[in-house]
C-alpha cells in the first residue's frame, strides 16, 4: 500500500476513503465458479467464501447447507438447498456492502 493514494489493494481487499471493499478479482472467482461436483470442490469454494466472510451478512446461515453436506449430517450430495444457497451467495456478492471505518 502506498501513502497518499486514494484507493489501493491491501491484503487482498480494496481500501478506499469510504472504507474496505472486496477485491473484484475475489468476487469474479466465486461468481464464475461452477457448482461443486464433489466434497473437495465444495471445501475449496467454502474456503474462498470464508475469505469474504466479513462482507457477507449472516454468513453461517447462508452457507448452512454447505456445512451440513461437509459434516455428513446430510447424506445426499448436492441438494436443492445447496444450489439455492450457491445462487444467493453469487447474487449477494454482485452487490457487496462497503465496510466503513467507525
């Protein structure tokens, strides 16, 4: 990060005078991702989303179907609930909130 610049990348986030935003590259990776085909791909996707957790309100609630599949509490693989959660997260990331400094 450079001093005297109005905006810049810092630790993978865009820092501006208005606050901290998600880097467009991080959003693009999630939005362009296809639905996971197995649990390993779901773990990778969940890892990418965890990096964006602070920008996703009620993160654990939104990703609960993923966590149920990963914990094997849900015996089916990719359910309609998982697909719905995946689409909602993608939509949510297209309109991310900005975190402002207190």
